């Protein structure tokens, strides 16, 4: 029997986060009533259910971690782990439902293909010529080249400037708009830890909230890592205070995780509204006028191509079953047919922007080409591993001369962890080889690009988007005086490269030891085994730095 969703129950769950969370967990455990199940399936609760489960998942992981670091017996930890796995599965399923709901909403709200069929065929079949015609039309109208393009960044401001969004900006929202990134992140942390900030939901702020939420969440994971370290520094029987601090850190992180997902949903809703606003009214009229002017210019310069395009479109529409709807999906097939007739024609998909067609570069797959190095260069490979719950990371590096190193630090992402590994390897090798150039190989393009850019500009601040925590920023600053002696290159990862695999294994062991998964004695034995494996593979005898 199917139960209809009761509006009053849906409203109550939408307003009461705790009740919603309890209901979602009850459904996960198979104990929810039919009325609750029906209410949770209501379209108004699809997003809130995913947010509630994101909060629950962090709390469940925190309960597991607290149990692992306490004197709790293994058989009591297992149910906590199973619960955390179930919550994670439920959260992933809820996010899939969110994506499906948004896809249906976009599909229902999508406007039919704009413009006559012959115009759309011309755009797809002759992109370069049509682009030039559109540029001329925009110039004639005194409009910038991107006047008709909705940007990927800061869409709300773009929409306000064109009066598509007419919203009053209160003083509290203005303060958030005008402050720097660090104060904004502090505002997000205050929102989670102290008092909810209603200004974050304003259209003018939502996109920035969505962009900066991962950084705020990273700082919360940093607090988790600090609490973990404090607990691991104490004997098992004397960790009560530290474990309480760890629990508090997980509670803060759970709120930040829920708020981050809320920001993502609100930003997506805002973008959908802006998309709808650009499909109607004066802006849509301007787009239509510019396309009409551009096609007239195209026809004047390429009369033969335009005549053939119009004839092909007319012949198609004479027999197309969708001609009453304007043949909304037919233009690409016609453009492809036209491409076979006219040499040099390039078919563009509907969402593509006309531009230069770049052939794949045969050298784009190049990695670790070392035949251009100086004979006395010292070459090493660095790698890193990051944890799931906290900001702790492990790094390892191995030099061709047999020197190795490993350690632990703090990183908000794998990219930052790899930067830390690169810097530590370079700084150690600079001490051991004071007169040689140092080349560090790494399989993270993000980390290689970040370090090279900082070295090129002699400014660690340029890496602020990748390197968030003070540990990594200090390492980059320490590396700057040696910028002329250090080079970082990309190494294709996981292809059986002995040094890369060894560095990866050392980083993983360092992380497992730092998080208390293995004791020091086991870590030492694994490190010895890793180095012996490398020695066997290379016929050398690596030594620890």
C-alpha cells in the first residue's frame, strides 16, 4: 500500500533538523513508519535528507575514531564501523537522488533550441566563420565579446549587473562580500561553531559560500588531527580529556559538512534560476537579435555556404516529424552531413564555444624525461598519503643515490600533501648535496605546478589555494632561497617505477603510524621491508636520511 506524503509531516521534518536526521536513519535501519518513508520521498525533502545524512556520516566516523583511540574492545568497535558504512551508503544514495531531481528540473525547464534551424546548422557547421560574424555584430552594438556568455564564476554578480537578479544587499551581506578570504572562512567556522549566519543564504553570497566551504571544512579536519595527536601522545588509560576534544572536533566538522552540502545545493539552485532568467525576457531578446544580425553578416560574407545551409534545412523540414517543434535536435546531424559536402567544415556540439581546434600534442604524455639534466644533478621521487577523517598526512621520498626520507604533516588535500613531500625531499637533499642541482619528481600535476609557480615567482603566497595550512606554507618559504637549484617535474604515477612505488609505500606507513593504526615497531619493520624490496629491485642499498 502506498501512503501519500502528509504536508504537515513534510513541513515538520523540513523545519526540525534533528527529527529529519532521526527519520532518515530510521529509514536506513528499516524501522521508519510508512508515513515517514512517504514524507522523506517528498521532493521538498530530497536535499535536506542528503544534508542530514552528511552530518550523520561525520558523526559516525567520529564515533569509530574515538573508539579506536580508546580502550574499547574490538568487538564493540565493529558495530560502529558497520553503522558508519551504512550511513555512508545512504548518504551516497541520497546525493544520487538529488542529482536526478535536479536533472529532471533542468530538463523540464530547458528551453527549446533557439533560432531557426538554418541558423543553428550554420553555427554548428561553420563555427569559425560564425564566430567572426558574431564578434562583428557585438562590436557594432557596442557590446563586449562575452556579452552573451553566462560566466562559470560569480554568476550572481553578472546577473545583478544585467538586472536579471534584482536583490537588495543588506549591510551584513555587504560585509561578507567585501572581506578577504581568510575572514570569510572564519565567518564560516563561526557559523558552524557558534551561531548560524543567515546572510550566507543570500543570492549575493551563496556562490562564495560554496567556494570557501571546503576550506572551512579543511580547518575543522585540522582540529581533528590536532586532537588525534594529543590523544596518541597519552597512554590509552589517560586519554579521556583528549578524546572529549576529539569528539567536539568531529561535531564541528559534522556541522561544517552539512553546511557545505547545503551551500552546494543553494548555489546549484541559484545557477538554475539564472539559466531560466537568461532564457526569457529582454536578455533572451538581445540574444535572438544578435544571432539574427550575426547570421546576416555570415550570409553576406559566405553566400554560397548560407544558400546550401538553407536548402539543406528546408529539405529536412519538409519531412521531419519534429518540424512543428522547430526540429530541436536535428541541427547536429544536418551539420555533420554538410561537413561531408564542404571541405574544412567542423561540427560543434550545442554547448561548445567556437574557437581554435587544437590537435592533441604528442608530447602531452611526456613524463620524467631526464636526458637533459646536468650529470651531477641529484634526482629523487616524492609521494604523499592523506587520511580520510583528519588533516594528517604522510610523505616519503627516495633518491637515486639510495637516500630516503619520510614523515608526517598536515594537509587539507592530496595536492597539499604532495607539495609537502616535494619540499621536504628538496630541503633534505639540499643539506646532503650542497653543491648539486636537485630534481624532484612527483606524480601530482597540481603539486608540481604549484611548487614550480612559487619557485618561478619567488613567492610562496601564490600557492595559497593549494597550500592552506601553516606547515606547508612554511616549507615553501624555506625552499625559496634555493629556487635556482631546485627543479620539480611530473612523473607518471603507478606504472611500476621503483622509486615512485617506494616513496608511496613510505608515505602510507608514515600516515598509518601517525594515526595510531600501527605501533612504532611495526612501522619500522615495514619501512625496512620496503627498503629491502627497493634494494632487491635496483641492486642498491638505500639508506635513511
